[in-house]
C-alpha cells in the first residue's frame, strides 16, 4: 500500500468519524435553560448593589488618604 493510498484511507476514516460525531451531537435534544425565580434575580441584584456600594466606599477612603 503506497503513501497516497494510506492518505486516502486515513482521510476517509477521519471524514467518517466526523460525520458520526456530528450525527451523535445533533441527535441529542437540548435541555431548556432553567429560568431564575424573581427571588433569585432580586438576591443577585441586591448582592451586586451591595458590592458596588462597598467598592465605592473603599475608593472614597483611598482618595482621602494623603500621599
């Protein structure tokens, strides 16, 4: 078997594997993304605002420090 024939065989095998993998991935149904509850959204927002306030206070304290 020559190099050219080996390359054709290897290319064919790789192409078949790619097709099988694509078919396997396409056959799975995607699960819907779980939507957060209003309480979860409110909790995340509250935490974000608390972190923002904390950062602003830290920046304010840093700007008042003499250099």
